[in-house]
C-alpha cells in the first residue's frame, strides 16, 4: 500500500519564543494511526526522506503507482 508522509517541525517553546530544533517525517496514511518515521536537522533533509518513503512504499504489492506530484512551496500548480 502506498503510504502518505508529511513533515512537521520539532518545536521547543519558551515564554519568549518558539524554536524549531529539527524536522520529523510522519506517516499520515491513516489519520488515527499517525506514526513518526524519522527525524532530521533540516527541512530539505526531511522533505527528501518523506519523498523516498512514499516512493519506496509505492512498490509494495497492491500499491497504486506513485504519482510523483510534488510541489515546492515556491511553485504554483499550472492550469
């Protein structure tokens, strides 16, 4: 089954600020069964890990092909 991953910041909150200390990749295929896959120091590392995780799971038996539709934050989809 093809899995869906997302990245989330790892936050440390103080009275004065919120500090992002890293990034985690979370499997969100089943909303009630979210699970952390990995942790990374930078956002680009986490994005790459999430892409690789989704790509790897697309080859499991019974999975739909990976559609590779992926937009960077600065890119807008074209009509």
